[in-house]
C-alpha cells in the first residue's frame, strides 16, 4: 500500500458513520419518532409514517449498501488496495 493505511480506515469509518446515521434517521426517525406527522402524507395509498416503518427503511438500507460499495471501490482505488 503506497498511502497511509490509517487515513484509509479513517475515511472508511467516516463513510460508515454517515451511512448509518442516514439509515437510523430513515428507520427509527421517520418510521417511529416522526410517524405521526408523516402519517398525514399518503404514498401509494399508505400513510407515509407507516410506509417508512414497513418498507421505506428496507429500501433505503439496500440503496445504502450500493452507495457503500461504490464509495469503497473509489476509496480502494485511491489507496491502491483494490482487487482485480
């Protein structure tokens, strides 16, 4: 590895923290804490708070997995630790 491994892991943990905060907000924040106010909005016939609690947080989690893969691929190439 030609670049500092500590910087690599620091950036990796930064990505993880940001993505976990987003998932926490989507699942716990929108699905539980803000479910009441969001239930005034309808999405596909369902109340938005209910949708986040049942479906939305799962969709967001899957999207975040793909975002994490993309970010890590870029980071791996930047620090020359990628696999072919």
